[in-house]
C-alpha cells in the first residue's frame, strides 16, 4: 500500500507533508511537460513506506491511501505512479511556509475538483 497526492494539491502545493516524510518520497516536478505533470506534489509509490505521516499534515486534505482514493480522483493514483519513469525531472522540494487555507477554501477546492465535501 502507498499514499497518493490527488489533484486537490494542484496549484496549492503546500509543502508541510514534505517535512514529515521520513524517507523523502514526496516530489515536485521540475521538467517542462506541465501537461503530463501538473503543478502539484507527487508521492513515489516505490519509495513510500506507508507510514501515513503526510496525510494529516496536508491542509488541503489532498492525500489518501491508494485504496481510499475517491473515484473522482482515480487517475491521480496513476499520475503519482508515472513519476517512477520520469525520476530525473523530479526533486524533493525545500519546504517554504505558506498561509494555511480556511475551511471554506478547502471546501471550495474540493467542489472545484468534483469531490462533494
């Protein structure tokens, strides 16, 4: 089992999850193919040790166990897995503090991506 960062992270990219990952398996895309790898963080499924430390740290509630990813985000599991084949274009980001979203912003983001909160 592994954890998946869903599109709820897209363009929000809070990096609190990066700091708590004991194996540094959370990556940011640094390549030029933004169509294939949108602006969000990704978990390498081959490196994830299934500790779950990242999930409660995400203020956007974007991280799920792979078996619990909502159906509307099914493609996000495959998207995270694709980083294995493009590893040279990814790096572990340096955490930068960001303003925490309000509960209303989190709910609006979920609605935007088709997840009924």
